[in-house]
């Protein structure tokens, strides 16, 4: 057990809570969500440590992705990974399944042939 003062800066992993996944336009169009990360390492004062970080997928379209820099962090919370160049990792991506994308391109090609 460690004793930590409210003002001590700590580095811990915090879970990500994904919201509005079912209502995302890309999901409604048949897209699939791929969760690349389920938690992130944060650096903050002990009193500012969040229980979780919400990731809102409500506006995501097929082909969209959210990165660490896109997260809405509470006041006083930092992501150490962003301090390193080239470490803006993908958190979540929304993509169309290959089968659906192939069928769609076949439908488009058939429509062009009939026109």
C-alpha cells in the first residue's frame, strides 16, 4: 500500500468507456467498430484522477478513427504518450466489413453498366 497526497502526481492506467456506439451513423450504415485501446495511461494529481474517460462515438462515420489527441480529458489530466513524437495511437476505428464493401461496389458497377 502506498500513501499518496492529493497534490502528488501519479501515473496510472484508466479505462475507456465507449458511448453512443449503437447510434453512430457509420454503425447504422452497417459499419463495425474496432477498439484498439481499452485503457490509457494518464498523468495527473491524485485528486484529479478520473474513474474512466468517456469516448463518444456518436458522430463517427465509416472510415473514421479517433486518436489519443481526440480524447476529451478532464482538467489536470495528461496523456504521457502524446509527449512522445509519433505516439498518437488510434483508440477506436469504424470501418465497413469487407463483404459489405464488396457487395456495395458490385451494386455500383451493375448500376453503371445498366445506365
